[in-house]
């Protein structure tokens, strides 16, 4: 059997069975079938059926369905309470009308399985599977393209990309992550429509870019964006020179734990040998707005880009300089960027890697050792007769630095040190 019934697929099977019992044709469709044919156990399950949205809601009840995409023939069927399964998207077999906005069809017309397959983006995503009969249904040659490792648009490639411009990024993602090649006509169509990628919302572009950048094959995806002439329309001008640099791509590839924030940090540093803080901040801020990144992704990328060099030489810096960086919430992002920088130049195992090993060793310390309580606080300064103000912060920071550098080890010593250094005057 191509897809087994287990914890993750149980809800999808139950939906299929209930639709069949109600007299309807229903198949697993799209990515779950593609992944299964590639030997990858699917994580998400979509169903295509001849049941209309109204009929699906009647079969499963309005309490267990969400009509988020009902105008396009799509109903989400929720699993039983307490189930670990994800909701299943149930879509009525359909053909699409015109796409006047380059994003979604103006109208849909319910049809049959073949019409539904022909409206989809790529042949590898146009395959159906009937688990009840254990039968693969392929109207578009998707199985052959999986065998040949080819990404091919269904039907006319120009028409597919004219309908929905996001399909260009999906083509890059599938080709890069699956290590497939783009069929020539499909690749040429991407180049032709590349300038129109700005018709796609930032949220949709950002979602696709996250999937690519958080992948171990992110460097291949970026290179493909360049080759297919999409990069100039997606990346800030200042970042593009780094795109074509093999050194920069090697740095991206050198990540051991790839995620979006580390990639954004690297995009913000086109040239590691000529770091420009203002340029980096500008690039990351622009990506934050255009790709609709989360504030956490932006802040983590900014912190990593600004501080990764300190992590790489942490063993040579005062502990009072390094410690605040290590207790920062985004320290692991900066560490990943720093380690990848050295790994990309084969320097992680040598003398230059000592800083990374120093950081990793310190991060393994118990919390109370890594971040001991301050010896004094604002209340201490008030008792010493100081009035609250900007000077408070300077004094507290000076005492904290001396504490971390093991110059002070008690509140009494801190107070005496402040008097002797003139901080209280």
C-alpha cells in the first residue's frame, strides 16, 4: 500500500471512508501523493472529491468543518477532539476560470478528476491516490516526471505562471529541495514572468522563502533564483552582489541547523570582509517589510548579523563583553551564523574555532553560573543617596562588568569599589 494508515493519516482515511460511504468518489491528492511516491512519509493530507462544499459540510456537520475556502470549493474537516492529526483540506474536483489578479481564479467550475488534475501547477503535484482501492490515478504524467526528477508545468507553462505568479517560487522550491531539474519550457516561462512576481502578496512570498531558506539546500534555491532572474525582484539591491558570490553561498550551506533567521542574517551581510552595520540593518529591515517576517525573525537576524563576529572570537574578549551576548534570547542564532562562517572557510577546527568552542562550553553551564544575580541594584544606589536617573544605568553596568570579570564578589566589595573609583561622586 502506497500510504499506510497510522496516527498521522488516520483522520484522512476516516474522511475518505465517510465520503465513500456517502456515495462519493474521493482521492488523496497533491503533495502527500508526491511524497509517498518518493518514499517520504507525508505530513499533511489533502483530499479531492466529487462532493460539493455544501455536501461535505452536510456529511461531516458544520461543527467539524471550516468553510474558509468554500468559494473555491475547499472545506477543512477537523479531526476528533484530542486527536493529534491535522485538519484535512477537502476540495471539490474543479476547473478554474480566468486569473485576472495573477493570484487566484475569478471563478471555479466543479468538474471531474481529470479536469481537477489539469488545473494544478506541476505534474508531480497532479497525481491522485485512492487508498481504498490502493490505486494511483495519473492524468498528467507525474509519475514519469518523478522518475526522471523533472519539475514540469502541467499543460502550457506560460498559462500556468500567468494564472498564479507564486508558482514560480514553488517551482524553485521543489527543484531545489527535491534536487530535481526544471524542464526547459518551464524554466523559460519562469524567466519570462519573473518581473511580475511583485503581483504576489508579501505574505505568500515570505512563506515560500521561509521554506527555502530554512532548508539544508537553501544555497541551491538562492542560486536558482539568480539563474531564473527572480532574485532582482525579490532581494534588496545591496544583497544581490552576495547572491552570485560562491563564498556567500558556501557560508549559507555551512549551517548545521538552518532556519529563517540565520539565512536572513546572512542575506544582510553580502560581504563578510567589509561589514557595514547600516547596510545590514537596511537590508534586514527591507526584507522584514517585503516578506512580512515576524518581529522575532527580524530581531534574531539583526542580533546575529551584528554580533556573530564576537562569538567567533569570544575566547579573546573580556567575559563582561561576551556574557551579555550569551544570555540574549537569540544567542543560538548568532552562534550558528558564526560557526557556519568558520566552517565555510575550514577554520572551525583550528585556532579560529576556539571562540566557538568557548561559547559552546559556556552555554552548557548551569543558568546560575552563566548568569549570576547582580551584586547590586537600583535600591542599593538609592540607599547610598543617589537619585534615580541616567547615571543609574551607567553605574549598574560598570559594577556588573566588574562582577563578571571577577573583580568583585560581594555587595560590600561593590559598594567599596564604587566609592574608590568615584562612581558615587
